[in-house]
């Protein structure tokens, strides 16, 4: 019986790695908002910085182009990954099943460490929980059934968002005050939030703990399970249809991109304009937010189609190779983004929280992108995995994996593209 092993560089699918690299870089353009300032400034740009000029333009640009689209694209790829992982060559399905659940368990552990000790906007825990609770159990469904379930999950998620907005006015006074401190804090509350980010390391960790716990429980049940779960099942369906791995004709991808990208970004543009009209207030923004919520689904699929078209046409080969390297090291690069921004902005580092508006934040994003696009290919010239990928695989297989390329032994039976 063949023993399942991690895939080698030569067995990966370029389409998935390029898409993953693009999504990973794009995620930082949104995460930087809550890394460089309190979370209240993530959704409401009027609470801390002047909402005008280039800062407003940067906020609108990142909302339209990146918000929910990058998480959606990454979720699609994560869902496709379970199909590739389940295809590992072994006679015992239970062996692969055990590896998958061990893989998700260690992702959960690393995610908890990341969320509580590094950055409270962690996405690893929701991914791990969804991988444990949902993905393995639906992997054998045919593509149409997965597509229908994905649509159902996304509709439920949108309905829950509307429900939360509808219940806002009827909240108990203490809960409503707590919500308002997040969505529309007073100037005094904003300064308190900024001061908390500028505290010592133990103070920052303690301040964030309750927010992290809420995100991993209530917010996961009301948002992440439905949103990322729906996009993961959509990714599974698209892989089974031959879309995500590039099996369709180039013209098909061009058509999908030409339809989905303008539609998705147009809906997002309409959404941000509608939210501006209600001054970003809750619960008035609940309905306008749905424009981006559903527009992002189309944009995520459109982005995937556009990049696969570029790959199939053999365009911008140098950039593709760099994006693929970033994607192959997505776990390490994601953690690196959190560590670097924590050092830059928090009190135990350079103490720059609250000092960069949305335009200045994008300059930092561009600098980190440049570093990761340069360093990732260089690293992979010498090593099989990024450091976080190496740790994750070693824990999953309960065996220290060879790290240097000189120790890389190709297993021709391994399944291409497993992440």
C-alpha cells in the first residue's frame, strides 16, 4: 500500500499556486486596515482618519477590488484542496481521512496561537473548523450538488447578516453600546482603542482576547461558516467541472472573466456608494452591504478565470512564477504578514498604530508585496517548503519532512496540486 506523502514542487498545479499567491497578496490589502488601526476603522473609515482625498480613494479602491474577493478566492482554493488531498494514492481511505483531520487539527492549533498571540484577525481557525465540520463530508458529492449547497450557504449567510441588522435596534442597551463602540465609536473610544494597540505585549494580547473569542464562536456561526463554507464548496464544484485546474478552453475563461469581473466589481461599487449614503451606520448599511457580499462571489470567480486565461496563453511568465512561489508558501507568507505588521504597528514594536491613513497603508502593502514576490522564489530555489508549510506537514505526517531541495525525492504517485 502506497504511503501518502506531501507533494513535491514538480507535482503542483501552476493554476492553483498562482491563484493562491494572488489571493494571499490581495488579502493583505484588506487586513492592513485592522493591523494599522483599531478594528472599528476597518469597516467605518470615518472614525479615525479624514475620509477625503487619496485616503478615501484608497478605501473605496480596496473595498471594491479586494474586500471579500480575496477571501472568496482563497476559500475556493481551500475547498478544491480537500479533493486533491482525498485523491492521495492509498488503498485505505481511512488513512487519508485521518491525515486530513490531523491536518485540520494542527491548522486549528496554529490558528489559535496566531489569533491570540499575533493578530486577532486570524482566518486560519475558521478555515480549520470548516475543514473539520464540513469539507470532508461533502467531498464526494457531484459538482451540481456542491454548487447548489454553495448557493444555499451563501444565501443563508446573507440572510443572517440582514437578520443581525434587523435585530440591532432591539438589542439590550449594554450589547448595543458594545456594538456601537465597534461600528461607530466616539472620538474618545477610538483613542482608547488606539492606546490599547500601543500597549505592551501582554496588554495587547489581553485586550484582544475577548474579540478573538467572539470571532471564533458567535461570528463564526453567523458569518464565517456560511461565507467561507459556501465559497469552499463552490471551489470544489469548479474543480470537478475542470474550471480551477485549467482544463477548459481559453475562450471559456475569457468569457467568464469578461462577465463576472465587471459584474462583481460593479455590484461592489454600488455597495460602497450606498454605504456612504448612510454614513456607514448600522443597521442602515445591512442591505447595502449585500451588494458587495454577493458581488464578491462573481468577482472571485472572474479573477480566477482571468488568471487561468493568462496562464493558458503563456503571458507574463516572470510574474506568474513569482506569484506561484508566493502561493506555494502561502501559509508562511500569511504569518509573515501578521508578524511584520505587528512589529510595525503595535506598542511592543514600532508603535505606529493609528498613524497611517488608508493611502499610506497601501504603500506598506506594496512594500510587503515586493518583498514576498522577491524572497519566495529565492527561498524555494533552496527549500521544498516554506517554514510554516514544513512545520504543518511534519506535524500532519508525524514525521520530520526533508526541507532542503537536495533531499527532495520525487514520489511519482503523489497527486498534483495538493496544498
